[in-house]
């Protein structure tokens, strides 16, 4: 069965770092685009970062540029989000998403809380 399982979230003070992981299984990971989203309760889910399936092109929302890095390891079927210099406004549930054409899979989410 298809699974995307996020991990690595936690509680961190402002300026701290976390690395989120997303473990994929049940599909041909290397053929899928991967994205990280985040969502605050009561708000729309926001695209944070993207990495392509073929040329490994990346995209970041402006608020995280220079602080976050998305990267993937197709051998391990993992995608990561390295988050540095975290800010309180980064607090959210972070979700991993895979897509290939109209096939879309979501992970369950991992909570990131940035607070003193």
C-alpha cells in the first residue's frame, strides 16, 4: 500500500533547526514530484517547498527562502526539509505530498512548534 510517513517535528526555540523526513513506500518514488506543505488550524494549507522528479528543480515560498532546503534521496525513497533559523511563524503541521500527473498522495503530518 502507498504510504508517506513524516517525522522529525518537534518543539524548538526561535533560531533553532529541525530536519523533517518523509519516508515513501508503495509507489515508484523517483517518478513523483515531492512537496512540503504546512497548515495552521483554521487556515489554508500552504506550499512550502517543491522538488521535481527528474531534474530536481526546487521551489520555495518566499517566507522560507534562504532558511529551508528541500532535498530527496531516491535510493532511500526519502524526501527531507531542512529548516534553519526557525521563526514562530513557522509553527504549523507539516505535510509531505507526492504527485505524478493526477496521482496524489499525502502524509499524516508532523507538528513543528517554534516558541520560547
